[in-house]
């Protein structure tokens, strides 16, 4: 906290510790400042020297995409000028995470939320947003590279994670990856700009009305399979159907298989990251998620 306060006092002289409230820890350590701003400090153990470049990139990405989005997204006001202590600050978007209210909402209200998110994703995944993004960052999405990415990721999981798993878990992963990689239709989608971490924790809503007020955390935004933003399996079939009812973009072949693969591979990314960064808590979280995935596979 002392480092955070020291940096904040360069912007807000005289700010008191009581005016800074810790929100949560993840890829970023997030603080609310004076009830008006959100400041994010990248977790050093995950990003190290890359943190400064990542937060600078996110700000530029949002400026490019904002005209194509129909929900509020962060407007960055403050940036670290010291790569050794990277951070970014923006005006707080009112609301709470949808994840905190989801279980309390009735079906009609959740349908309205889902339709709102479908409209938002239609803009994000649009050809216009794609052109704006690639005009600024003219790197072509290569489908062969994308397929090799999953082949390489599968190899790293086998090499580094399998020793932690039992035979049934290894067989489940083998079936997941070999089935996905061997089907050419999974690599015939049209790439789009994706949020990359689009779930109920990054959607903000009014705590009383559940009106959607904004979307946050675009640090993973880039060109990818648009199915990656549609992984709302735990929220139920009605919710994803509501999103798709107001979604206007083409999703390409095998959309259900692509969604399921991208959802199911999540625990393995946690575990692989935990092994490579020597973070036991990520390994344990991934193991818990994997057990849940294996129990619920038949219902997905």
C-alpha cells in the first residue's frame, strides 16, 4: 500500500490512506480512489517489465474501439511515467460486477442484460471494429499459426502438467485437444476483435435495476476467435440464447464446439501458468476447475 500511496500522492497531493480502497487482486491490483477513480497496478509476479507496455497498449486499443461500442468503457486519465512502477487510472464507471447480482435477478431482467451484451459484442466483433483495429495494428491473423498455437499449448500441458494429474484427467485432456485440433472446421471462422476476458465479473450493472453501465478490463483484447467472448456456460442456456438473439455477426462453423473447447481449456491454462511461474495457488485453482469441468462435461 505504501508504494501505491506514494504514486497516488504525485497525482493527488495530500491524499489519505482512508481515501484509497483496495478492490481485488488478479492480473492487476485494483484500487478505488476517492470514490471517483479506479487505479490498476499490474501484478509484478505475472507481468514484471511487460506491465508498462500492456497498460499503454490497452489505453490505445480502447481509443480505437470506443466509436464502435455502445457501452461505456474505461477512459484513461492517468498513466505512470515510470516503467518500474506501471499503473493506469480512469474515471470510475458506476455500478457493480454482474457476477455479484446474477443469482438474485429474475429471468426477465437477465434476458434484458443478455440482449444488451449481444448488442455490445455485435459492435466489438464487427467488420468496422476489425478494420479500425488492423489499421492501427496491421498484423494479419494467420489461421495456421492459430492452429499451431493449440498444438504447442497441448504439448506444453502434456510436458509440464500431466505429472500432476491422474489417468482419467489426462485422458479427458487428450480427448479435448485431439478432437478440437483434428477438425478443420474449427479453423474456418472469420477472426474478429475480441475482449478476451468477457465474463460477468467484467460487466458492470446498476445494483438495483441491473441496467448495464459498462464493460471493463480490456488488457487481453486482440484478434481471435469471436467464440472466446461467448463462454457463458455457467450462466445457463437462456442467458447465452439471449445474447445470441441480439448478436448480428456471423460466427462461422462449429460454433458450439469452439465455444466448448475454449471454455473447457480454461483450467489447464491456470495450471500451466502456475507451473511455469511457480504459483501453487494457480495450480490448485486449475485443479479445482478441472474437476468441475469433468463433472459437468455431459451437460455442456
